[in-house]
C-alpha cells in the first residue's frame, strides 16, 4: 500500500482504492487525526483558506499557535 506522509507530521494517510475504504480509514482513525489537529494547532501549523489561496496563486494564511488546555483535547 502506498502512503502519503503529511507535512511536518508523522501521520501517514494511505492511498485508497475506493471511497468506502477511505471512509472506513478516516472513521477508524478519527482519534489519531484529532490528536494531530490539536498538535498542529499548538505548533501554529493550521492554515486558513489554503485551497482558495492556491487557486488565486497566493500562499494561505497561517493561524497563530493556539493555547489548548489538555483537558479540552481529550
């Protein structure tokens, strides 16, 4: 199976043969994805409007790092 590694992340997303296979992977790994989102927010790696920005030929804007209470991220 071919996998795609996301930028600045250890999260590996497989290449899926079917939409059903992809849906199952995202469902089975929702906690892992949520943890990665929290990590990215803390590190200031979240971007806003990246698809639109790229279509317009510009770089997306980064959000500032977020302070996330560990109790909220569980």
